[in-house]
C-alpha cells in the first residue's frame, strides 16, 4: 500500500488511476454545481485534472500543499483566470480572495481530523458570497456497501473515512443547510462516496 501511495505522488499516475477507477466521474458530478461566470475556490485541488470540464468562463483559485501537483496544474491550466497556489488554505489565503460562489472540497475532508474539518469548513463559509455554496465528496463507510466497497473505504489514503452522519454533523457546525447523497454507482470498482452541498453559513 505504501508503494501505491508513493506512486500517487507522481501526477500522471494519479490522474491515470483516477480515470481507471472512475473517480473522475465523481468529480464531474460535483463540478456540475459550477455555473458559467462564477468564482471558484478549490481547496485540496491536487493537479485539478478536472479543470477543463468546469463551466466557462470562470475565475478559479486552487490551493494544495503538494508542490508537484500545483506545478503540474499551473503548467497545464494556469492563466489570467486560474491561479494554483501551494500551501495550506488558511486565514491569510482566505483574506486574499474575492467573494466566492462555489468552494470545492473534492476528496479532502476524509484526509482531515474533526478539528481540522471544523476549522476548514468555518473558513470556507467565511469566503462565500451570499447564495454561495460548498460542495464536497469523500470516500465513506455506509451500511449497505458490499465487501469490496468496504475494503476500498478501509484502504483509502485518507485516515478519516467516516459514515455520512459524521460528515453531516461536521458540516452542520458551519452551515444551516446541508444536503447529501451516497454515490455508489459512478466508479468502475465498487466504492461508496458521500457528496454534500452546504449552504447558508451559520455565522451570517
Ligand atoms: C485526494 S487528493 C484530492 C485532489 C483533487 N481535489 C482531486 O479530487 O483529484 C487531496 C488533496 O488535498 C491536499 N491537502 C491535504 N490537506 C490539505 C490542506 N490542509 N490544505 C490544502 N490541501 C490539502 C493533498 O495534498 C491532496 O492533494
């Protein structure tokens, strides 16, 4: 498993694996949320291989802590309306941004502890313009999943794969409106994901 984790730091291998397992289709489902003309913040964007599928025109700000991912994204998609930044998305980064229509957290929350999720969701809520939303998708455990899907969840790179109610509880600390669905029919290998749409930041 360590070998696979190392391989996934190699960007073309990461992108290829996403396509082979069908994880790209999960991302495409999530980014349907973005409408032309919107401003998008993508936290934990990785190489953002799904960028060409985002509705255009748009203004895009991507953040990731992994330099090779960010370098690759900048090389392929960087431009006047798309900036990729290497680093943790923190208050200083949030303060540098214009109001955001959609925050994407694609495959991030299951890498973060409860405390880190709470801090990040509060920060995401703080950058939204009125009517803005946060969209997340994560590997989850769920009661109806079969053995292969459960194995996939248990062996995910993320250390905080949760059941949907646990993700929802975290989201409800920062947002008054949270809608979610289990998605288990998009990937080529049986696996379960939890997609959430968060609106109405609690602090407003
Ligand atoms: C599973 S990858 C998802 C990448 C991309 N969003 C996708 O769907 O393909 C999670 C990414 O989150 C990044 N990450 C983890 N913690 C982070 C943090 N606190 N701030 C920014 N990025 C983070 C990792 O470097 C990794 O690239």
